[in-house]
């Protein structure tokens, strides 16, 4: 088993950029692991969102809060469509998100310590948060839904865990 070597001089921004890039690649692997387009949009009893809708929600969330608000990347979020869109082929959904690991991690890696310590531009949480804390908040939100996508895929397809590629 290979033990990763960590650079103790790596900045918080670079560390966060690396884990976002890794887990965005895992999101793509999850989407591609669905055996059919229909399965991607199926819901389980007691569940309101399909894996496809959760993936769209994650994309919109990251493009809005990290891409646009922290990186100044042009984007107009259409949040209701993240939950109402249905039926796009898995390949099209993956293609739509293929640039996310690079684009989102590039924005994060470029954040200076001074920028990380500034208040997040849009305060949607009850208390004002710094950009640093908001990145952690968004990462927790992302992984919560990534886990839901994994379990939905397993439930609707009676599938197994994804053997993630070495990232």
C-alpha cells in the first residue's frame, strides 16, 4: 500500500483545491457508474431527489459559490432547474461537469491567506463566515450529497461501491 507523502509547506488553499478536485473526479466516476440513463434519474421510496438532480445541484452550488463569488467566473445559477430537470443522458451530464475539477480547484488554489480571511461575499448562513470557513462548509455539503448519490446508485441498481480510480 502506497502511503501518500504530504508537503508540510502546502497552503490551506492548495490542500482544499486538491480535495475538491479529487472528490469532483469521484462525482464524475459515480455518474459514469450508473448502468443506464434511466437509473440516474430514478428515486428510491422516501427519497425526493434522484442522483442526477443531486449532481446538478452540486454543480450549480460550486459554480455559484466558488466559481462566481470567489473566482469571478461568469455564471447564472438556475437553482430550481437543478431539482426539476430530468432525463439527461449520464454521458451528457458528465460532459457538462468535466471541467469542474480543474476550474473549481484553480479558483481555490488561487486564494491568498488574506482573501481566505475576508468575509464570504454572500452570507446565506446565520452568522457571517470567512471565505476559509465557507469553503469548509461547501466541502461538507458537497460530500454529504456525494454520499447520497453513491447510496442512491447502489439502491436503484442493486450495485456495489465504486472502485474509485487512483486519484
